[in-house]
C-alpha cells in the first residue's frame, strides 16, 4: 500500500493563503496615482481567467465541474465589467469640469 506523504489539497490551500496575504500587502501599498493602471492590469488578468475558465469548463465531464466552471466564468466577467466601470469613474475625476452656465431665464434679466 502506497502512502501519499504530500497532500495536494493542503499545498493548494497554503498557496491560496499566501497569495491572499501577498496580494493584500501589494495592493494596499500602491500610491493613489497608480490605481488606474493597476485596475487596467487586473482587468486584463481577469480576462485571461475567463478564457481559462471557459476552456476548463468545456473539457470537464461531470455536472459539478461544469457548474463550478460556469460560476468561475460569471464571477470573472463581473470582475472585468466592474473593473471597467471603476476605471472609467476614476478617469472622469481627472477631467476638467466645465463652468456652469446660467439658466436661460436669468440671462435675459441682465
């Protein structure tokens, strides 16, 4: 009987926890001027995740795997579209504001 010394689930869990820890510290140490480029990069990464999740979902056989693959595609798509919305709002903050025009009724009083 062969004994499996290394449990792959435990290794994957350790990698996941380390990725959360490193990601937290990397994101919180970014200066505010770099948030927009960082969002653009994370959108690109999420788009790659969508392609990988679609490929993995298409190659699976069981219903559970197809469910979780579809869920991964949906969550990554929400992340991409949300990231684009946040990036657009951040870029709008840097646009010059146009001066407010007087109402047409008040212009005639001058």
